[in-house]
C-alpha cells in the first residue's frame, strides 16, 4: 500500500511507521523537515507545513493516489477542513489520532457510543478554545464530510520512556528520588495506553480497513495511588503520598473514574498489552539511562534492535 503519515517522526508516529514498514508498505512521512529520522526501511519525506492548508494541499496533490493517510496532527477544524477535499479526491482511507478528551464532559466507563461525531454540531470557533473542543469538532467534521473511509483512535494518556514531553520520565525521576506525591485516599480510576500499543493499534485500524471510532487502551484501570505504587514497584521503590501540598499532584490524577472500554477493538481481534507488563519494560529502559532526554533518532533506533 502507498501510505502517507502526517506527523510520522513524533512519539506515536515513529512507532506507527515502524509497524507499517515491518508489514512491507511504501511509506512517506509528511513533516516540517525540522526532524528527520532514519528508519530500518525506505522512507520518503514530504516537507510541508501541516498547519498551512495551502502547503498541505500542494504536497498531497503532488503525491498522486494514496491508499491510506494517517494524521497525527489534527487538533482543530481548520487543520482538516483544508485537506478533506484532496483526501476525498486522491485517497481511499483516512485514519486520525483522536483523544479520550472527546469524553471530557463525562466520567465512568466510557464507550465509543458516548460521543457520536455524526450528531455533534460543529463550531469552528469553539474548536480553537481547548484541546477537547478541538478533538470533538475534528472528529465531527471528518466523519460528516469525508467521502473516503474514516477511522479514529481515541487514546487516553500515552506512556513510554521516549515521551518528548518528559511527563512519564518526570514521574519516574520523582519516584527514584523518593519525592512525595499529593494524592487523596480515594480518587478516580483510569486506564492508560502504551506507546507501542498506540502505534500498533493505528496500523491495525488502517491495514485491516476499520471504519468508525475506536477506544485504545490497556484494560487495567487504577486510582492514582495504585498506579504510582505500581510504577514504584517496577522500580524497586516505595512511593510516599501526602494529602496537603497539591503542588506535587500527579498530572495523571483524576477525581472521577475515566475508564475507556476497549471491547469493540477486542471483539474485532486487537489485544492491548497488560499495563504491568509494558510498565516494567519502560521502567527498565529508563533506569538504564535516567538522565537521557530522548531524541527522535535514538528512539527510532530502539525500535529496530
């Protein structure tokens, strides 16, 4: 298949590209050119400004017919409005990375039907206000306007030692240094996505020709104390908590349950990795070099031992 990945050098994109190459596909990466990664396979770079519709239209149109387009960089309606016409003309299938943020006004056990992009009233101005508003409006715009097959992946927090935001690594560093976390005795439960699962899941959605929205996360859910204690156990550390200083609150904390149900993907044949299994792998990688700030090339190299 001839495949374009918009945002293929990012945290999830690098893993997605790896799986597409492993499966023998012809892969091009649309990027600004600021970061180019050498993969274990032939990659073509298409330099473009993802957030300039004229640039994207020109470059994609010049590629001719595409079997599949992945989009890691759709946050607002204007990010997809400009390219939908050319996708409808030149592309068979479009898969974009959405977010569990589409459920941000809800809590509990979250199923795909709890946000229906076909019923959502699109508001381009609201799509600029917040990440959650942006993702809801993007999903709605794409599903309501696409003439090609569309799938979206809704992920909660995506974790891994190659996270360029350093959020996951910061938690590991704080645990390793014996620093306390603010956490109440009771808090909401939530689940997480391993970055390798995220890339593998996106590949699966496109290559098996799935349509519609899919939740993507490990099945196990934790309150914040249980989750951080599990991280500590993987590091051989005991995590300490306090209930006063909220400045040391984990960014993974939620007051209410926020658990993505992945029954739809599971019924159709996709299996997510158990949290404890991938957590130990990521912690082991971190402990080998805890002070390293990941770069794209090093992370890509780690995908191809």
